[in-house]
C-alpha cells in the first residue's frame, strides 16, 4: 500500500500543471462544464445577505477604530493571538493598526443569525466523514454560509540580517516568508486552541487544521475549527469535494476510468496516464460542484460560501479543493504510513 501511495504521489507531482492541462484539453477536446464557467464569475450583488454581512463588517470596523480613541489597548484585546508568546511579541513590534483591524475582522464570528441555510451531517461521499447540507432551496449566486477564520495562517516575513527590504513589511515583495504563524480568534475557547504541531501535523483523532485552510491572500489563510460546528452562519469548512476520491486512485482504477469516460477522455490511448487522471479529477470536481468559497468583497474581511447553481433543500453542498490540496494530503498519508 505504501509503495502504491508513493508511486501515485510521484506521478501527481509531475511538472505538467493541472491548469495547463485543463486549458490545453479544453482547447482541443472539451467545452467547459457549466459549473466551471460559474466558478469563474459568481455574482452575489443581488443577495441581501451579502449586503447585510458587508454592512456588519463595516460597522465592526468603525467600532474598532472608534474604540482606539477611548482605549488604544482595546483593539489588541480583540485581535487574534498565537499561543506562542514570542510570536505575539514580534508581531506587536511591527503590526500597523490597519493590519490588526484586518486580522480582527477576518478572525471574528459576527452575529449572523439571519444566515441559517445549512447544517452539518454525515456526508453522502464514501469516507468523507461529515458534510454540509442545504436546509432550504438556495438560488445561484446566494451566500450559503461563511467560511470561518477560527484560526489564521499568517506568513511571517524574514527578519534575517542582511535581507533585502523591510523585514516587517508584510506587503514587501522583496521579503521571503520563512515561517507561518497560527493566530487564534478570541472566540475560540482556550481548550480548543491547538498547539502548532497539531495544527500542521494533526493527531491520532484529528487531521491537521491546515486541511481546513482556504487562502485569502498572499499573506493570510483562514482555517475553520472542526469542533465548532453548531453555528449555521459559519460552517463553510464542512463542504466536501465531490470528486476527491479520484485523486487518491491510480489512473487505471475503475472509478477513474468511469469518470474519464464520462468526460470524454480516450481511455484506450497508450498515452492515457497521470495527466488524464488529474484532468478527470479536476473536470469531475468542477462538474459536480454546486458552491465555491470566495471573499465577501474586495476588502477580503470575510470568506463566504456561495452557490454557483441552484441548490435544492437536502442537497449536499460541494466545492472543488483543487489538485494542490490532494497532493498535500497524499504527502500526509505517506508520512503517517512511514511512521507506522
């Protein structure tokens, strides 16, 4: 089993990028599935819930800024923290007010009681554990739930002597990130704040928290905590990838062959192999996806999960994780197998 996992990972790490492959194949053989077209441009302008969330974020931002006038330390009391004191001390030395406000909004859970359209339950996907399900009919373009920033993954810029650029400027392109700091939202109970080893490597009972990470920018990713599952306004991290199982299998597995045939791939070709395996996964994942994660607006103060087609009550909400996620997941499986 370990050998086959290694072979699969080596194949998936071939230099042919999935994006290039998909673009190439679309140009030659395929027309993009409707859901892929929706993924490229999902408008939420007509959804009053989005407008409500944006207004609450702006109100919260103004509240934070106004509070600075009364008590300069008040913002620090609401902003996310690392469990490593040295990381907090370093960040206190260079974080601007604007950056601290941004982190606070990104890691907050607002009172969004009006956003009650989904629930967590057993997934219909074999081996996927829990999944996300619609509790009412949802129209294309409407927000389903938020993707929480219970913890933030923040790239810490290099502070090595002799480095180019300002070592404390998160936006300085000359900096090279050498570390990742985990920042916990103040709403997360202290007992649920994992140490960094568990965040990155997981435990016997839990996968790494990084497996719940969604990139927000070059600096920040948001991570939802698997134990925080009872607020329907913040459960986007339970949406599964409807084709993830294909990424775990060899190109000639029965399910990969079936998916490839559905997508029009020539499985009899002598060239059928790992590129087609990646293509089958990506195309199938886009084809079955009915939602996507995206920033709520250009300010990127929150991540939301949005319907990319009409979703019926009771339907499982599916997104696409992308090949990079599954390659990383494979690496974790191999590491665990080697430890055993």
